C-alpha cells in the first residue's frame, strides 16, 4: 500500500469512527471518495468522466495488417540482433591480437625478470660468501656447499622453462570469448 493510500485509509477509518455521520463538507476525503456496492472506497464517478474516454473496439482490427506488423517487428528485431552480433565480432577481432600479443610479451618479461633476479641473487650470495670472514676464513671456505648451491641455482635460472610463465589461460580464443 502506498503512503497516500495508507493516509486515505486512516482518514476514512477516523471518519467512520465518529459518532455522527460526516458529510463531504466536514471531510475532504469524502469529497473525492465514496463507497461502492461492495463497501469498498472508490473515486466518485463525478471525478472520473467516462464520456471523455475513447471507445475501444477490437472488431475494427484488420487481422492481416496486424500479422504484417508483427512480422515487420520480428524482422526488425532479427536485424538488430544481427547488428549486435556483428558489432561483438568486430570488437573481438579488434582486441584479440593486441591482447594475445600483450600476453606473449608479459610471459617473456616475467621469464626474464625471474631469470635475471635469480642471477642477481646468486651474485649477491657469492659476494657475501666470499667477502664475509670468520676467524680469517671466508664463508665460502668454511661452507663449500655454498658453491654447489650456487651452481645448481644458476643452472636452474638458465633452464627456466618457457611454460613456467604460461599465460595461455588468459588468451582470447573462441574457447574463452
């Protein structure tokens, strides 16, 4: 129920709760509304001039003209759907190759970033192990396993697989468009 409807009902209830029968002069609500035969409130007929409404007849309809109109509307909608499909295909064609090229570059840059980072890490570990001394001996002399670790680590950085940074899942293909 709308706020206006609630106010009207409350007003009507308060009018009916009075002991004396109110008149339209006493209550603005009664100037516009009256009870119908079912006891429901409705707008008074004088506020709804039916004579001003157009008379509607469905016997004047030309069935063929109506069917032609419906067919024209369906054809227009079909044409609109085709235009949207074409627009989407054009959009996909325009962005697919640049996006996939970006993913190729992102994969290459990620591979290079990690590979170079691993080489830098190895150089830092080597520098620290050769230039940090305990009782006159470098850490690399005390812990010869550092050299073995660095050899394996450098090998791992040189042998990073291209698949390590595979962005194929993000590619625009007919499978994921």
